[in-house]
């Protein structure tokens, strides 16, 4: 055949196809409706067969059959007429379109496939309504895709989502899903039901390709260079496929029920599936990936994974179950520059190694995954990797939950991390993750562990109910712990040790079994703006040369001391509110030192501050009030510089100094105490200089029992008892003091007391005791239980009283007149006769009071039980 005649044949063939298509589109349909858009879309997928013979005009005026190459007899042209337009045809068409019962029509249509239904929908309105029936399309849909619960939508590339069959967004969700997914090729171990597909061939009635292996299907779509290629992997276990994905293909499981449980891809050597450069918008979803080496302990497997994502790739991994049985390596490995996957809604469970491993500057988004029961860490992040982890559930691991190390980074948001055997979150060796809005709880050891120069930002997390400390910081690590809730730990809240540092700020720390914050062994954190309260132990515990700047915290309602400082520790506490504790506010013992400055310390069951056993703190500009056991207690060899404090409204003495203690008190204001101002006894010493002591219920300064302090340039005034009282073989050096306007006198000395006096000014005091004696009153009237006047007291041999039962001179002269009496000494006391504690009723008093013994000193303070409990 000549070139010209061949070209003419092709031209005539093309014109014939156009006439057939034009005639089909211009046919008159009942109801004059337009074709269905979805029907047009599916009809485009038909392949029109080339006509068996085409009439070509030749020079001889004959026709030519291109298959038989024989001349054909020229046939007479027939006039076309539509049978449906004839009278008999119109009756049949009307019956079919209007009168045949719906049940019959639905039965007939149930034999049609999807493309036939689309064609039928173009005939008339009734056919269109029947062809759009949800049940018809659902049955067809399950035959092809196997999804039996909800239709799967693919609204845009790499986005697959199941929607409700009743979703109002779509007129017919099953049909719409057909339209969106019809381009896909299928992989099945057996024929897809009712499709009668053969390997690598298109099927009559359906534009569908089927393959027996995933590898062959992928090679097909890769070779065809299809737009937005899609592969459906049907139910079955697929072994041994070499799956190295380097193109933007979508692979998705297709099965009834829980899809991922029925589609399993497994491999024994090399990685089960690998995404490498070129797979920028690839998708894998709704499958199970398993790496099951024949010998799980073989070392070469550490480079093989169930899922491997290499550099310069951005695949999406969605709703997959991933597991590796190799004891080395990981189930998922994301490695290399620009490795940036999105892994969502996946389950990485019960692996014999690491669950998810992100390394070598890889990134990616990991969201809504469940990572649990793995032999090693649930997640590893190292070597500059910087993933974004959101809303993951990481739990019941046989090792740590999340491990960031070797300069690993990462952003962890809203993750639930719990019941892991080691720490919930571990940071090591220069790692610097950001952890926000996570819940780290019920760890079998600790919550967060930062060590070996680890860093990190831990912000607005809930850290609770861990067996060890909620947060550990050690070995030169310097994290930021900010705005967290740290509570109900079986040990402490935050534990900083071994040269740890860190910023601990704006946290709410409460209900922990040990100290809310513990600082030891040269650690030096900044602790500020925290609330530390209701601990079963103490608030802040600094020991073994611990340091730290502790400022503007609120420490309250703890079972033991609000703050403990001991064993060579030197923290700085500034502007804290330490209050309402069940023992001491701030407790320095066993060489505890440091600075206590500008704090409010109030309402403790014991003293506001206690200093003992060689401790030597600098206590300056604090307000100390409301203590039920006094303001400051210095005892058992305690020291300290106590300067410029305001100490008031304490139930007992403002400052106690006893048992060989020797502090320096300067420029303090000690006032309005419900007991004495300063009480020094049991060999207490101290330098009291330039203090103002006023308006206290007992003596401004009481010195007793072998004590010998130095009082210099103090002002002691307006007291409700004496200004200074010295008793019980004590002594003192008094220089340049001003003592005035005190109720029971300025300076009151017991029998045998001879203080060293120099340049004191004592004036304007009111000797209420002498006035009471002169008026014949019982001295109990001016003493009661809280005020002890100094005067002569006696005992009555006739009434068989002891030295503990003092009797004032007026009661001796009146109530015990004629009795055998004995003068004891001049000292401070209250009258037992007036108190009604003797068998003889006092004639100078009214009704008797409760039995009590005379108290010669203020009530002894309670010492802290902290050491005993600890």
C-alpha cells in the first residue's frame, strides 16, 4: 500500500471515531437531561476498539479490508432509523423507563458494573436515580476495593481518609470514592472478588490492572510514568518484594475491617521497604510492615529496618503497624539531610530493638503514633536530628521512653509518655530537645533525666506519679524547666546533683514524697517563681555543698522544713515567700551556710528560721512573723549574721539563742512578740548590736542559765514586761544601750547576777511590780501565764511547797501569815498561791486557775524533727 493511501486510511479512521462519538453525545434521551459528570469521567476510561474494516476510497472505486487485504464489494448505503422512535419502540421504551417495577429495575441494575451504571444514568431521570443508589455502589465498591465499613476518599495527592457513608458532603460517597480511586492498580495474592483479573492485563468492563506482587505493580506504574500513581495492596502476606521507592507513588492497603491487620509486608533480609531520593511525595498507608530476620541476633541486621527513609525524601506514612524482630537496629529509621517524612497514626509496638530512630540531621513530622512495648527506647533522636513529634503515645517500653543524645534536637508537643522501665524522657551528651504540653508519668524510675551536658526546654508539661524524681539534672547539664506541673512523685519533684545546673522557673511542685526541689554536690541551678507546696517531706533541700540562686518562690504547707540547708551548702535565697509549714520555715544545720535575704517567712508551726551545729548563714532584710515557736532559733553551736530583719508577732521569743550558739544580731527590729523579744539561755552567747526591741509581751531581752552575750547600742523600749532581765547565774556585757518605758522596769537582775555595765541609759521605766507590792496585791495579778515579774519570792514549809512553787511577798504576809516560810531569792516568777495551784486558797485572788508550776524562763522552743524523720 502506498504512503498516501496509508495516510488516507488513518485519516478516515480518525474521522469515523469522531462521528461515532458525536452521534453518541447528540442522541435524544427521555427527559432531555445532561450526562452525569461522574459518568463522563469513568466513560473516558473506556478504550474504543479500532473498527475491523474501514472503507477507503481507492482509484478503482472499491473498498479495502486492511486485515484480509481483499477487495470488498461496494454496499448500498442504508438509511439509519432509531427503533426507539418507531411506534412499537416507543411503547417498549416507555414501559422500561416508567412502568417496570422498581424492584425489577434494581435487580437488573445489580448486574451492571460501575461504567455501565454511569452509562445508564444518562438515559433518563429514573435510570439516573436508580444508578445512583448507595447500596448498588457499595456492593461494587467492596468487590473492587474490599473496604466494607466506610468509603475512602483521596481529595488531594497523598491524602487518604475514610468518611462516613452518610457524609452530607457527597451525594453518593461510595460512587465519589470510585471516581477518586479508579485510576489505581491492584495487587492481590488471589483475584480481587468478581473482577476476574489476570496478571498485567486490563479487564473487560473495568479499567483496572492487577498484579501478583507489589514489586511488579510498582515497576509498572514507574515505567508508565502515570500522574499521581496509586497502588492498592489487597489482603494477604507479601514476602520478599524488593521495595525501594524513588517516585511519588501511593501504596495503600485494601481489606475489610481493620485494614492494616490484613495487609502484611514482610522481609527477612534488608529493609522491608525503603524510601530514597525521588520519593518526595510518596505515600504508604494501612499496611503492616515487619522485619523478621532468620537469626534475630545477627549483627549485620543493625543496618536493616522495617521502614527506612533516606535523605532528600518526604514520604507520608499513615495508619501502618511497624515491627522489627531484630535485636539490633530499629523498626523505623529516618536518616540523612532533608529526610523529612510525615509519619501519622502508626503503631510501633513490641519490637526487639528501638521503635523509631531519627538521626543525622533528619527531620519530619510524627503525629498520633502509638509507640509501646519496645525492648530499647521508644524513640531515639541523635546527631543533629530535629523531628517534630506531636500527640504521640509512648508507653510501657522496656527501656527509656524517649532518648535524645549526641546533639539530638526535636520538638515534642502533647505526647503522653508513661509506664516506661527507665526514665520517660532522657537527654544526654549535648542534646537539646524542646518538650511542651507533654504528660510524663508513672515511670518505673524517673520522669525526665538530663545528664552529661544535656540541655533542653521542658515547658508546660505534667510530670507526675513517677517512682523516682520527676526531673533529674546532673553532670553539668543545664536545661530549662518552666511552667510544669510536677507532682505526686514517689520520691522528689526536681533533683539536681553532681554539678547540675538549670533554670527551674514558674513550676507548680506539690505532693511529692521527698523534697519538692533537692540540690546537692556542687550543683548550682536558678530556682525562681515556683510554687512548692504540700510535700510529704520538705520544700527545698540543699545539701552536700549544694548552691543555687533561689528567688521569688512560694514555699508553703510542706510537712517538714520549707527550706533545708546543710553540709557545707551555700545557696542564695531572695524574695521568697516561705509560709504555713508544719515545721520550720528555713532550717540551717550541720554547717549549712548561704544568704537569706528579702524573704517573707511566716506562720510556721515551729520557728521561722533555725540555725544549728556550725551553720553560719547571712540572714538579712527578711520579715519573719507568725511563728508558733518563735522567729529565729539559734542553738547547738549555731552562728550566723542576722541583720536588718523585721521579726514580729511570733507566739514565742522573736530570737532564741541557746546551747553555746554565738550569732551576730545587728539593726533588727524585734517587736510585738507574744512572748519576749530576745531570749538567751543555756550558755548562749552572741553580739546584739544596734537593734530596736519594743512592744513585746515578755522581757525585751531575757538572759538566763550561764549565758553571756554582749548588748551594745540597742534600744529596748515600750515592753509589757522588763527591758532586760538577767537570771539563773547568767551574765552579760551591756554597753551604750537605751532602755526606757518598759512596764516592769528597765534592768532587772536576779540574786547573784553582776553584769558588766558601761554607758547605758536607763530611764522612764514603770515599776509595776513595786506598785503592786505597795498596794497589797498578789503579784499573780500582773503576771498571769505570759508575764513574769522579777521580785522576791518565798516558799512555805507549813504548806509543804517546793522551790518550783513560788509565793509572792503579799501572799506570804496575808495567806501564809504565821506559817513557817523561807525567802528563796530575787528572781522572775509568778505566784502559785494567786494561781490557785496550792492547797490553801489565796485570800488576795478570786477563783483558782488550772494547776501549773512556776516558769522561770520563757517556754523552751521546739527543735526541728527534720533529722529524725529523714
